[in-house]
C-alpha cells in the first residue's frame, strides 16, 4: 500500500517549538500578552492594515465584527451559498438572516450581480468570502456597498497570501477575518484574527473581545457592555509569531504546489483549477479541480479512486441552502451543481513531486 497522502497539514519547524516553549515557560503574569501583541503587530504589518485583534477563531472574529456593526434581529446579511457554515453561523446567532446568492462559475466566489439583486431595506452587510484562496470581485462589491450604504465584510479565512490589484485579501472591506486553523497556510492550531482600518470599529471589537471591558475603563472588573470571550492564548500566539516570520516562504511554497498541479493537468481541457485573473495573485491555499459536465466525472467517483490509492480527498463545499436548517435555493445553479463535479486536492508545504504525480495520475486515468 502506498504511504498515505493527507489533504493538508501544517509546517512546523524548530522556530515554532522555540517560541512556544518560551511562552509556556515564561509567558505568564506580566508577560501573558507579549506574544499576542507581537503576533498582532506582525500580522497587521504583513497585511498593511492599521488594527488587528488576535482571536480564538475566524468565526469569533466574524461574530464580534458583525456585532460591532449592529447586525441583529430583523437584519439580512448577503453571502454566497457556497461557503462553510462558519460564515453563516454568526449571522444566525446574532438573530439576523443569511441571504444566500449564487457563485460565479469561474472563481466560485459570490456573484456581484446577484448581490445587488438581493439587496432589500433589511440588508445590513455583504460578506465576501475568498473561497479556497480565490478572490472575490472586490471592485464590484465595494462599489455596490458604496452605492447602497452597506458595509462589505471580507471573510479571508482561506486567503492568506491572496492579493487583489496590490491589496492583500482581508484589507479592503470594513473589516477582515482570518483563520489559523491547523489546515491553513499559517497556523496557531486554532485561532483567528480580526483586522480593520476603522478606528471606531476597532475600539468596539476590542471592548467586545474582553468581556465588554473597555481598555480605558479604570474600574477593575467593570464591563461597559455585554461582550465575548474570543481571545487567543499567548501560547497559540507564540506559534503564530514564528509562522508570520516565515509567511512569505509558506505562501510561496503553497503557490509552487498549485503550479505543479497546473502544469500536470494543463493538457486536460475538462479540468478547471483555481483561476488567477489579471491583477490578482492567489495564495493557493486549497487547489481545487472542477470538471466540465461533459466529462462525466463526479466527486463520488474521485473519492473512491483516491481512497483506493490511500489519498485523502476533500469535497467541494455543499451549498448552505441545502442544509436542513436553511431554506433550499436550488435556483443558485452554480452553487448546487459544481460540488457534484469538483474535488479539493491535497496541498501542504512538504509535498513531494512524486506525491503530486500520484494525485494527478488518479485524476487523469479517468480522462484517458
């Protein structure tokens, strides 16, 4: 049996071990926030934004950011039907309604024309999710937001390293949210980051993140509002500090993995991989193959083929509107049809060309 190929795993070196050991030994008492502050400073410098708050998850960052924008009962938030539920759950938990619209057939990101058609007097925000590191059409979405006075939120959980006309994903909307889950390009095990250039929004989220205690409050244990507990630990942030020091290397390696897939699958016109249009640079977090309807290839077929070769296969996100807690919207044609003929390809920093060749062979055998 061939050695197992995992769909993703983190890149951990002695630098991460050194920092996390120091945090475990010394990062207590008056030093308990040092790695957190250092991580926030390094990440916002990488991104080119003014403010950053390390969080326990990307979901927590989204939850606090939406709460700070006033999303609540009776409101609607427009988002793509193709997403992980982590983008929708904060909307529901705040008492608002996620409005699912279709995705574009090429980028698999939210369709701006459908966004505009879905706007109502109840629309409180638009969420742009940079799916698998692909980039939303931010120019169109930001223009729609300006036109209607609606903030655009960037869920950049999967888009570390992606750039849109020189601006990094997550830096363009009213706020951005990132994930440092163990599957992501950089990791803290679990963790996330809230980023913004808006000082008032930053202060509100900073207060919310600390059980509602404002940083200028002089009374001890005196919350100014009901907040959350979505903080990242100092130990997690120590890992993050090491990862950010290596971030360009980690992004570049992910792009190399993607490029190898592109080269190996280029002769097969029935396969589309993550697009990189003019003016964009994708972080290539999750290489994904979408097969033409005419090819006859399905996700189920490839899952069986990969399993037989001891290779992890990850399915393309099912439409959220297909889930039992939401109203079905099969009219979102792309969101409902693409998952049936698409699959995420294994991608991690230490992958060898021989491993990628095994994966390419599994796919191309079906097209021979």
